C-alpha cells in the first residue's frame, strides 16, 4: 500500500490525513526528513506560504522535499501548497522562495484577504465520470494561476463573478495543485484522484 505524507508544520493536517484515509491510503504527518524518506507522496496543505517556507527550513525539510519533488515524487499542493510548488510567484514577500517543480506563475492572495474568502462550484471536465457533478470549493485568501507552462494541464477555472476564467486547479505529470481547500468540504474526490495517481506509479 502506498503511504502519503502530509506536511505537518502548518495547516489543516488532520483534515487532509482523514480525507486520505477515507479514500483508502495510509496517511502520516511529516515533520522531519526521516519521516519524509518513508513516504511515497506528499500533500502540502493550506496555511501561510512564507511561514511554511521558514518552518520547512527550520526543521531541515526544505531541501529534502525539493530533492524528492525534482526526483518525481507525486505531490498535491492546496492553497499555500500550490504556492510552494510553483516555479514563480507574484505578490510574495521579498526573498520568498518555493520548493518549485510546477511550471506555473501563481499570484499570492489573488482573491483578496480573509474577508474575501468565498465558496464556489467548479467543473472538472477532464477528470472523468467521478466529476460529472460540480465540486464545491472553499477559497480562503486563495492564490490563482496566472501562467501555465508547457505540459501543464488546466483542470478547473472559476465559473462566474469578477474572477471568472481564473485558473484554480492544475496538473503537471505527478504534481497536482488547487487554489482552494479540498480538505474542508467532505468531498474526497480530489484526494481519491491523487491517491489513484500515486497507486498508478
């Protein structure tokens, strides 16, 4: 059985672990390099991307994570996790670095501050019959994707409103990223999709 780790230094760790267990995979919190070495894939949860960067360095997890991603480890980044995976960010603080690996440009806090958090139904037309019904997404100080590189698949965009057409879910090979918090809805379809991706390798 595949084991999926959840970056456990900040964010909704328990919720992601519970969703992964719901779709039948072993899920464990990861705080140390030796714990990272024992997992087949990772989830980078929402949180605060600059704080996640600092904590990953403090716990000596940044470089091992970066190396595993470069070697092809599957990763699912949600909200701040999407920012951490992006090769390029706009709206970041001076000196902010990312783990990289995903050839996109992400705008940090693109939808606004905490007061501008919102919920929306999204379509995932390329993900098959499991996604025939809309996915109800929760956005909290969320980023969006402003540029996708070659080979990056756009999975979903905002349907309506002032942000209509903005890219909020992408996949490039073994890397999956969403602007929103899939662990907060009770809908485990995206965790199941990621689990199947990991099992298929």
